C-alpha cells in the first residue's frame, strides 16, 4: 500500500499544479495529506501502538531498470513520520485563508510530502539520497517563490554542499561494504568509516542548522511564506536529525560502532556543538528585531538541544532529543503561523513596529501564548518534559560543560519569549482596527497546539511512542507511566504538578474573586507621576532595542561569529574567482599563446 | 531493416546545398531534422538489439572511409539530432543561409560521433567549425564578429595542430582507421606521444577544455541564444566524445592522469570564472566550461571504474539539454511564463545535480566512481565547484525568476521541451542498462 | 481506606506547610523592614506590618484592571510561588519534592515571573516594560553562577532531586566540603539577585523606574504581588538551605525530629535572609550591565573553579 | 634531404604561430594561419613520400610509388583551408565596416 500513498501524492502533485483556485487546491491537498498520516498511524501496530487499524502494508521495492529502491518502515521513521505528517494538515488548513491564489504552494507541499515519505521509508542509501535531494529541491522551489536573492543563494549553496557531502559519505560506505542496503552495511571502527560518518553528519547538520552551518536559516525563514516556514522549521529541519539518528543508532551496524564512538570524542563534540548552538543562537534571538528572524534563531537554538541529546547518546538523552524534536515541531510551527496571522492582519514583521495585537486577536494570542510556554519550557508544558530529560541526561553523563550551557540557554529563551509576547501582542494598542485572523487560520493554529496539550498531561505516551526505537537501538527504555517519568536521578510527575497547581490556585482564585474590578482604558495609566494626555501621542511601547543594556555588554563578543568568517571566506573566493576570470582577457593572441603553451607542456610532460 | 548510418550525414549535407533551390527553408529544415532524429532513433534501436553497426564507403577498412556506431554513439546521435530539432523550433525567422549552416553544423557534429576514421573526424570537425564561425557571426554586430573571429583564429590553429597530430599518427601506423590504430597501439614509437599531444590540443579547442577555451566565453556571448545552444550541444559535445575516443585509443595511465588534471583545472577555473559574472550568456559559457571539466574528469576515470562511462553519459546529456535550454532562455531578461520558469528551474537543477533530473545520476555515478578510486582530490574539487555553481545559479535564478517578460510560444516551449528531456531521463534511468551493455567503443 | 486516610493526612500536612511557609514569608517582610530600619538607626514598622499591608491591599474596594492578560499576573504569581514551595523540602519534610526535582523548581520559579511580566506588559506602562526587561536580564545574569553551582552539587551527589540532596547531606552539610563553600558563597550572591536586594535591586528600582513592573499595579493585584514577594523570600532561602545547609535536617524519624528540623530550618532561612538584608543595607545599586558583568565574570569564574574541583573529586 | 623538408615544415609552423601571436592586424593574423596550413600540408606530403617513388598514377609499369592517401588528404585540407580563409576574409570585411579598422580590438573581456 506504500505504492498507493505515493501514487495518490504524485497524482495530487500534478493535479494541483494546474489548479489556480486557492481553496480547491487547499482542500485537495488537505485530503491528500491525510493519506500518509493514516498510513503512519496504521503502522503504529508494528510498534505496539494501536491508534487506527487499516492494514496498510509497510514494505515496497521499486525496480527500475537495474536499480532497486527499497522501502520499509522502522521505529525511528515511524516516530518522525507521525511527527511530520500530523504537522501538515493543520498547516494546509491554515493556508486555506492565508493565500489568495494557488501559485505553487500546494503542489510543492505535496512534493515535500512525497520526499519526506521517501526519506523516512527508504531502507537503502540510494532511495534515501534520491528523496533527500528531492526534498532539497522542493524547499528551494518554495524559496524561489518569493525570490529573495540572499535566501536563494545561501540555501542552494548549503543544500548542494550538504548533498555532495552526503553523497560522498554514501559512496565511501558503499565502496567499503559493497552494498547500499541499511540492513547489510556493517559500520566498522576504522578510519574510512569515520571519514564517511563525519561527511554524512556534516551533511545532515546543514539541514539541521547546527552552528556554524546555520547561516542559511535566518534569510530563508524571514523571506518565505509562513505556512511553508512553519513546515520547514517544524518538520523538515528534523529530517537532518533523522539522518543522524539513522546513522548513529538505527542502522544495524551502528551498534558495532558505538563502542568506538562512545570512547571517542566524536559524539561528545556533537553534544558540545549542539549546546553552543543553543547558547549562541539564543543570544542572537534575544537582540533580533525581525520577528521571523527571531523565530529563526530560536529554531536554531531549540534544534541545538536535539543535537545535544543525540551526542549524549544515553537512553534518557535520546528520549529527550526525540521529545524535544516533537515539541519543537509543534510549538515552532504554531509560532510561525501566529506570526503569519499577525502579519496577515497588520502587514508588519518588525517587533518594534508591532504591539497590542493581542487585544484584537485574542485567539491567535492564546495559541501563541501556549506555544511560547512550551518554547520556554514552563513546567507542565510538554516542552519542559523534553528539556528536563536532556538536563537529566547531561547530569547523568556528568557533562559539566554542557549542562550549565543548556540551562542558561533555557533562561535565555525566557528573554526572547517575553520579547515576542510584549513586543508583538501586548503593550500599546497600535492596531485598534484589525480583526481576528480568519477561522481556518485560527483552527490550524489550535490543531497544532493539541498534541502539545496531550503530551503536557501524559508525557508517558510520548515515551511509549519511542520505546520501540530505543529498544531496537539497544538502549534501555525509560521506566514510566503515562504521567510519571522515572530516571536514575529524579522523577517528574505531571499529575503531582497539576494537582499542586490546582491547590496553589485556590488562594489566588479567592483573592481574584474577593473584590470586584472594573476595566479601564489601556492608556489610562501612570507614568512618572503624570497621566499622559490621550490627545498627545507618546509612544508607550518600549519595544525598540529592548535589551539594550545587555546588548551593549554582550554584542562585542557575538560579533565576528560564523557570518563574518563566511563573509571573509566569501571575499577570498571572490578574489580567486576574479583571478580566474582575468584569464579570459579577450585578447586572441593571449588565447593562442595558451594553446601553444598547453601543447608544449603536455608534449614535454608526455615525452619526459 | 538495414539502417545506413551514412544517411544521417548525407541527407542533411545534400539538403543543405539544395536549400537555395528549395526556398521554404524552415519547413525543409524541420522535416530533415525530424527525419534525422527518427532515423537516429531507429538506428539506436537496431544497434541496441543487434550490436554495433559498421558501414564502409569506397575502400575496405584500413584505408577506406569507415563509420562505426555503437550504443553510446547512436545515443549521442539521437541526442544531437533531437536537440537540434527542438532548438530549431525556437528560431523565429529562418533565412536560407542560416538553415544551410545549421544543417551543416548538425550533420558534421553527428559525423564526428559516428565516424570511425580519424581523418574523417578532422573533416567533420572542420565543417562544424566553419559553419559555427558563420553562425556565431550571424547577428553581424560588433560582439558577434569579435566572438566569431576569436573562435576562428583558435579554431584554425586547432585544425592545424590536429592535422599535424594526424600526420604523425599516419606516419606511424600508415592507417587512419581508429580501431586499426587502437589495436596496433603497442607497435607505436615516441612519435605517438607527440601525436597524442597535438590531437588533444586540437580537439581540446573544440571540446572547451582549459586552457584552450579562450574563445568560449566570447563566442557564446556574441552569438544568438539558439546558436549558443547549438554550440553547446552540438560541436562541443561531439568534441568531448572525440576526446573520449582519443583517450581510449591511447589508453595509457599517463593520458588518463593528464585528462584528470586538465579536467579538474577546467572544472575549477570555469566555475570560479562564472561565479562573479554578470552577463548571463557569458556566465552560462563559463559554466559550460566547468561542466566540460566535470565530463573530462569522468572520462579520466574510464580505465579505473565502471561508473565512469555512465557518469560520462548522464553528465553529457544533462549538460547538453540543460545548457541548450538555458541559452535559449538567455535571449530574454526573465522567465515570465510558467513554461519558462519550469524550463529554467529544471535545467539549473539538472546542472546542479538534483533528482529527478538526469544530472543527478551523473553526480551520483561520478562520486561513486571517484570513491571507488579513492581519489580524494576529485571529491574535493567536485564539492567545492558544486557549491560555487549553486551560488551563481541561485543568483541567476533570483534575477530571472522575478523579471516578468512576455514570451511567444515559439520562444517559451522549446526550452521547456529540452528540460523535459532531462527530467524524463532522470526519472527513467533506462540508460543505465544501455550504458552498462555497451562501452564507448569496443572495436 | 488506610491509604485514603494517609493520603488525606499527607495533603493536610502539605497544605499546612505551604500556608505556614507563606506566613513566614510575610512575617519576614516585616522583619526585614525592621532590620533595615535598625541598621539605618530608625525605629521601623512593627514586624507584622506585612500582614497589614497585604490585608489592606487585597481588601480594597476599588480595583482596576487592564483586561484578562493583566489579571494573569495575579493568578500566575500566587499559583507559581505556592507551587514552587510545594516542591521544596522544608525542614526534612519532603512535601511533593520526590515528584519533581531541582530543574523543575528552577523552572517553576519562572512561572510567577512570567505572569508578572505578562501583567506588566498588558498594563501598557513603559516603566513596567523596562522593569521586566531588567528583571529578565538579571535572571539571565544570576542564573549562570547559580546553575553552575547547582550542577556541581548534582554531580557530586549523583542526583537531581532536592530531596535526595538533602538526604545525602545528613550529618555533613555540603557547605562543609571545601569546593561547595565556594559554591555556597557564589549561590549566596546569586540569592541577592533573586531576592532583588541591593546591590541588585535593579528591576524594582523605585527612584529610576517607579518600582518597575509594579508601577501600574494596585489593589488586589499589588497585594498578590506582595504575597508573591513574600513567597520568593521563603522559596529562595529554602532552596539555598536545602542545597547547601542540608535543609536544616539535624534529626531523623518521628514527630519530634520534624519539629526540631522545622525550627532549625526556620533559623537557617532567617540567617540567610538576614545576611542578604545586611548586604542590602551596605551597598548602593549596581547598574544592570555592571550586575551582568559581575555575575558572568567573577561569580561565574568562582563557580567554575568549584565545579572543576568537584568534577575532579568525583572522577578520582 | 628529408630533414630539410622537415626543417621547412617546422619553420613554416613557427612563423605562422609567431605571426598569430605578435600581429595585431587581422589580415596578418589570417595570413599567418595560412602559412601554418601550408606547413602542415607540406608535412602530410612529406610523410607520404617514399624515396625514389613515382607519382601514384597507374601507367602500366611502376613498382615504387609514393603513398597516395596523404595526397588525397592534402587536397581535402587545402579545400578546407581555402574555405576557412574565404570566410575569414568575409568577416574581416564586416569587421572593417563596423570598426573602421583592421586592428584587433577587444570589446568583450572577463
């Protein structure tokens, strides 16, 4: 039945290419996007999770003239599939109102679905790479639609670099093993394998936006359409981590290597890079004024945590990484969609130009608020459970460097979260005439929040979902009930927190209802002993350059980061390129001299 | 059914010179190119099922003119004729002289591919070159003339050098038959080294390898889009195929090493020169140089790995079709219509090596091959050049995608058809089978 | 039946402890003002002044609000701080602290701050926004040394649970182990920032930004913020005592031990609070960037020294 | 004797290349190319030459004759050379009309 899902998607891709009407295309793609989701939900039976039962088969081999592509489902792929494909329908629902006409968004979303499905199901490197590049292509076309030069150049360069590195790694593995099938590749603890794995991991890290390979992310996220960015940040960036997990943990040969890798510095390095990514990207997000760039840096930071988990490699860390991936998918998608709704109504992206949107768009605000709580890992949101697992893992492994860095990055998340809350949604009511976002958009956002709420109360269900992966990777599963997670170091009981919270809310609620209150106008307030006149415009919105004191201290250390290294590298390449150009100086005599010199040199070389 | 490969050359030549009598140049040319394409396809079918095809004209082999068609040659013939046909559709006003020159160029490019005689190859090179000079200068403005003159000077030097090489070869073996020479290569003395050097330099000018390719950017910049397109899939591809044969004839380790180093240099210089280029046609020309380097690298691996021939084929076809489409598109500032956008994106992606385009398989097999050889330098060069290439093509797309320019159907569809070819070839990798069955030449 | 009864008793104990802790916090506010006054050579208000203030505020008849987001401040601040106290062992009584751990407490402490910040943001008063900004930057500043110290403790005792840390310290308080003496000193300065006492009373600086986040609060909202303030005193000092001073546990088993431990705990948090007040009275206010540099340069270096020391001890 | 011919060939080629490389006048460049072509034609004939051989014409009684193939090749080469030269001259004329000079000037570079 894999064939059927692929066929439906491909037909829908071609079909939607020729539909101009946005709503029709949206509904078609929405319906189509339910097919892979249903398939993945159904495949849960394989891993002991019965959600629905249709009876899809889960293996497929396509034979095309001497080349066979193998597809089958694995526990890791299943987890990622559930995550990514439950992300898509709400986004498509949101797009129902977001776009005015179908100019390529829907077909290429479907193409991305095809590629994601292919990547997740592939069980040999050829089909993996084929669909991997197809995904890169799909993303590029999505970026092309808005045609920002910086975004296109950076994305395509990085993407091609990643593709070539992955290809080289695959080729090396193939050369050493003589097979492309995951099941037959035995990774060995020798130098060539390490080179191959390093190349592959760098390739994956580019998609996963690990620092210092992240510089394509801010321009791309800040110039593309929000529904697509929601999927890119929430869903597709995880595919890079899927590749890493596949390589380091899920491949049958991976266990052989683990002994080597654990004793080496390699994965520790990955964890350190992940934590530094989280740290620096958080600081960059704190000072960013463009809402989309802020969210982009925040994405980079949150994705860094996943790398920490993968690098740490214990079962707690792995659970934390997967949990974090899942959470990030949903809260970041919600936030991007919320940013999109705000821009849909106000047309502004700069935080310093926004403000007071919450009063007119309360539903959008509520969705965004919940997502921000999850982002900042406020306890009992599922975001906390994920971070908590990662912290536990770092302490368990005694990572004295990584644990504080991660914790402080977590605190930094409060800073930029507040900037979103205050700068965009609260403060001065600058847009008194806007309306709430259209209903499909709101519905899309709330659908995205739903999984977060489920795993808020029952983080254990999430651990159930990853149990079969952990045991297939040879890691111990974590003892848990639906609402309690036990680790060797400590427990996290959501019911205790919720009950405690209800208990603690009693006095607060009593105080709240004790005396009546009346609503006053927003501008009716007290500034330095004066009541500002309503007629005289005073900006009461302190959103511009919000963290200036901190910025003054920190910025000197943040400058000269990856971007400046790349720009100096770019300048060097430019110089060399100019040199290469100068060879073709347009003088035919010079060209004739080149010809004669070439003749002399090769004749001399051959004779000698 | 017996197919005479000679018809592929003879018919266009005949009609080229009958053209002044026939008047309706466009219709006649289109019919001939279509006929040729079908003939080439039939020939390919025949060769694919029955093995290589020989045709002998006048004398018996070692002395007489000799045509030899194997799988790859037949496919290249199909490619050249098919692309020439599609490309010709995009020419709006066809003069008789133009049609003549066009047919000559196509016929001679096909001739280079299917001939089995080295002097014949020279003659076809010269016909291709003469018609290309005239076609490049077709616009008759300053730039076109300058490009044509540069091309002509270098081309003439090349022809002299090629002839010298042939003279050396002849004096050594008293034969001009490629397969005869190949079988007797062990008898050769030091003179064949010189002959290799002269032939490589001579053919290299046509095949755009560094540093013999000075004419490339200027001629492409000066020529009209459809001419640049013809140059990129016709004579230059035939030239690189001639180099492939040259390497097979003189199959020493030294010559492969030489091809590798020249290929890497061509790749890097071409891509770097394109990196900062603002003029679209010139950028595409530099990019062609880079791609030629990549193809040459794949040729240099012929001896060491089985992947080389497949990589060579996919790179060649992908580059021919995509560059053809891009040169056609370069006539206008932007893409405008959806068909043009489709053509532009698919072609660029094929050149960069994204699935499901043909270029993907080229990239896949060349890296597989390089890894099998454990040639780290090739990998490094390919990684670097791919990134540079991606950067300037992204820049190119970012400017062209935005420009809204209306294109007539005649201008918009031929590139789209070419792009579809690369797409189909990538999706249906039946070529894999073909390429594994037949070698470049098995005499 | 027995489990239900014992469960109810547990709930009752937890409720009593939480209430008492909050009362102690309010009492400490009064005591604090008294001590500060004495240092200033004034008489000062009576020590039950905190109760009077809060009662007055929450019983005020006219209350204004700027909308439902503004009201979140009230709900979040009290809920958050009480919840935090529930997860801290008080005098060896674990309350809910076996169900969560130090990371949970660290993040729970952010809930009231976030609610506070939301309310301040919704009030539309620029002073509030600036105050929140300062508070958040302060948070970022003091968390680094504090977190490093905490990680050192966790690695040493190989647990993240505060209850476990307290239990492990029975008989030998962490502060008596040389590296943790450094850690404790560092954490005490971080505590100064957490309690917003001078020299780190930057977020609520009355003279500069009209008390910052609370500028626009009044009536029951301000009252709830004062309750929150009282709660933070208890929560942070208890956290410090639990981490470094063995949670005040000097005896084990039985009601008597609980009472004794409670008294020791009370004395200890009082001492910690008094120390913080004495520092408060003897320093002027830092600027925000000075505070940031202080914590990230000197404090962090000390904390790292302690951490490396501990790491070395654990490994060898 | 034969070495003198090879020397002549080498000098013709060298003169031609020297001309192409140093001269700025387009006419001179193409004349140099013609000289090179002459050189290479001479070379082909020289290769086919067999000492004491007669012309390869069937007259009933000959035993040693020069290799006929190079002569055929030379004929072809001469024709090609002439056609290229003719085209070159057409272009030079066009070039002169456009630029009013025969000096080589570059318009396109880099």
